[in-house]
């Protein structure tokens, strides 16, 4: 943990000079006054304004509340800040709103560039995921939503996963996956939800998935604006947000204003190595999560999960998982923002409590993004599959720092083509240096394809401009 203060300073939100929005507002106001007819039908104008407001509400409605903006939706039923930008395509039909989201990284990944140890690996692969979401209003206070997520990782990454030093979790061909990140399942989410507005600023909802995501942990890494530029899963993935693919889950939630309490029953076992099928739902685990968004720029949560036998390689090992997180997002302009996430996660199992800390930050400018991630994770010899070398199964403190940069090369039909590169410095504990080297360095270069930023609802300027027009 001695590296944490320095890393926090390095990865803290960057200072950024922003154009004065009031000047734009005054100019837009003057232009609108010049073009507005001197004589008009006031009733017609008000009707048009009401129609625009209704349309805006329909476009921006959350999947789990008719009173909250879509920007607040994270993965599963989790919350992110209302300032969170949205990268997706949106299609409207008469009674439904359809949304498409996703990302593909085609890359070369080398986890030990200088060959300092024997545990690194290199690979050409293409981690990816795709989402389709839809919602339909039911009467005056109801909302029905569908959420799906798919990944072709089993084909483009491989069933054995991609190289990632010090990563652990799940298994393949009867052995633990170590120094590799497992691929995601072809069917990563198939869930439906119904929300009922029971009073002003008050909702109740039920979400059921096969698979789905229980109310445990922060939004999964690929759905956080602070992490979306990084192709790699965090080393703390199985300490905080790994339950985002759960075969059999049901979540009941209650929201009052900006506070939400949720409870889930779900299957504790991680997905098996057969990535194309559906695992057996058991509903043998449960979780509780409390979320609070104190302002449009912040999202906070604490949660606890009681997982029964999550790992196939250790079937008798139950896990008590606690997480706490704070997410901050600030729009700096129409197409620029800064996003930061701090996550604490811990697993308590076989008589031990193993903590993790993650701090990630992304500064998105018009075309260029600069991002970073710091992680501290405590893992034992058993988790690293090193029991033969360390009979007393000691804990190891692992630190890793990632820095990256990318730039949007082109935007075609609302789709970004982005080139990027990043490097990770791993700081090995003394006992593991013979295997990993003292500070193995990872490097990767990638080409990313994903939907472009939606300007409507995604920037402070747009919000201010809409508010100004409604006031006129």
C-alpha cells in the first residue's frame, strides 16, 4: 500500500480549462429571439414545447424508473452519475425505445515485454461485448424493460482466456485460471424488469435474469466511463464486480428520490468453462446493496454478498464479499469529460479476509483520451496455484499501475474507430520475484470500434441549452 498516495496524485482528475457556457447561452438566446415570430399562437407554442418535453423524457428515461435519466443506468440495476456520457445507438418505434451498445478491441497484448519472469504471455485477440436494451411504458406509472448482453470472447479470445499477470478466477480443463482473464460467456445477460411508480419520487421494481447481475458491487468495469478505454479486466474483478454474469438471479429494489435499497437471490457459482450454454440456476446466494447519488456528478454504493461455492476448483469454499465504491463524472463540454472511480472490495473465505483497492481515471478530450488505473490486491498462494511452492499458503500484496492513451481516428455513421496503446507496471512481492521478475512490464496496442458519444443528454451544455429554451 506504500504506492497508493503517489498513484492517487498521478491518477487524480486532471485540471481542464473550459469555455464559458454563459456566452454561448446568451448568443443562442439572442438568436432565438431574432428568429421568433412577433405574433404567434401561444397555445400552439406551449403544446409544441410539451411535446418536445415528453419526447425528451421518453428518450432519456432510465430502464428502472420513469423519473430518472437514462444516464444513471449502470450494469444490471446499478447506478452511475447522471453526468455519465452515453455511447450507443437509439431507435424509436411507436411504443418502444430500442438501444444498442457495445465495444470491440482488436489488439496485440504482451504481459512481460522484457521477459523478466516465466509467467507472462502474449497474444493477438479481440475482447468484445454487445448489448441490446428496450423499454416500454405501461399505463401512467409502469415501465417494462428488456436487457441483453452477448460476447464473442469464446471465439475471439479463446476458452482459456487472455494473458493478464496476477489475474485469477474461474477455471479451464479442471485447472485454475492464473495469470489469465477468463473469456465472458456468449450469453452474458438475458433479463427483464418491471418498475412501478408508487408515489412521487418513489419506485419499486423486480428484475429477473438468466443470466443477469445481482445487486452486488459497483457497475462492472466495461460499463464505467473511467474504465471503458482499458481492454483489460481489473485484477480485483473477483473481489468486486465479477457477479455481472450470473445464471439465475432475481433482484427486488425500492427507490426514494436518490436513495435505493436492493436485495438479490442468485446462483453463487461462477460460469463454467462451457461458454456457449446455460448453467443450472441454483438461487443459493444472496446480496444487499445501498446506493446513493448525492448529486448529478456522484454515485456511491455499499454492498455485501454471501456467495455459496463460487469457484468450481474449490467447491467447498464459500465467500463473504463486501464492496464500497464512489464514482465521479464531470462533463467538460459537448464531447469531453473526466471520470474517476474508487472501489474497495474484499473476500472473506477459509478464515481470511483479502482486500483490494482500485482507482481508475479517464480524461476524455474531443478526440484524445488519457487514462490510468492503480490496483492493490492481496492474493494467497492457493489462489495463484502455488501451494506446492508455499506450504503455509501465505498472502501476497500485489500492486499494478496502468497508463494509456488513445485517439479517435474517424467517426463513420455514429461509430468511432479509435487507436490506442497502454502499458502496465506490476510490482511483485519479494517471494514471487523468481517467478514474475521484480517489476514485469506489460504493453498492448489496440484498435477499438464502438458507438460514438450521444450528444443529446450527454453534455452539460446541451442540458443548459435545453433548460434555457424551455424557460423562454
